[in-house]
């Protein structure tokens, strides 16, 4: 997988996890404050789309993931 694909996998997993923990209808509900984490991930995706820069993608590349085009 390329670094940008890994970033999207991580973002999707974090969003789903925070929704499971933050949505009152979820059987794993813990606190609605988990929804703030969902918003944080969404804002980071928006920021990386606008600026074409993502810290996690740089970290993945330095850990050995090849760059995506």
C-alpha cells in the first residue's frame, strides 16, 4: 500500500471507532465526546485535501511506505 492509502485506512478506522464509542445508539457507547474525535479526523482530511500536506502520510513514508502518486 502507498502512504496515501494507509492514511485513508487509518482515517476510516478512527472515524468508525469514534462513532462506535460516541453514538448513543451504539452498543459500545461510552461518551458523546468521542464524536469530537470524529470531527478532528474530518478536519484533518479536509486540511490535507486543501493544502496537499499530511503529517501522517509523511510519517508513513519515513516508516517505509512508498509514496502514492
